[in-house]
C-alpha cells in the first residue's frame, strides 16, 4: 500500500498558493512539499495533520491509500 495525496489540487483550490507559501505556513521547506506531492516522501503524522488543518479539509480529502500492485 502507498500513501497518495491531493496537495496540488488543494493548493489550487486555495487561491493557487505556491509550494513555497504552503511550506512556510506549515513550517517545512519547499522541497518537502514537492516530495510529498510526488509521493516520494511520507509526511509525519504531525505534518500531515498540519496540512489537513491548513486546508480545512478532512484527512481523507487530502491523503488516501492505494494498493501497491507493482
């Protein structure tokens, strides 16, 4: 199973904020946001909750699990 996300979609729904702005709002680097969006990095529970809270969405609207069929 893999953790995927809708961060990019959420950014665009929130006045098309940049990765840099989001990173500053949740206290990480832009590279961290890039890595999360590309599913190269799984955020800590605390960071994931900060992102969800920032967007004002339910956890499942931002993050979801897919079956790994590789």
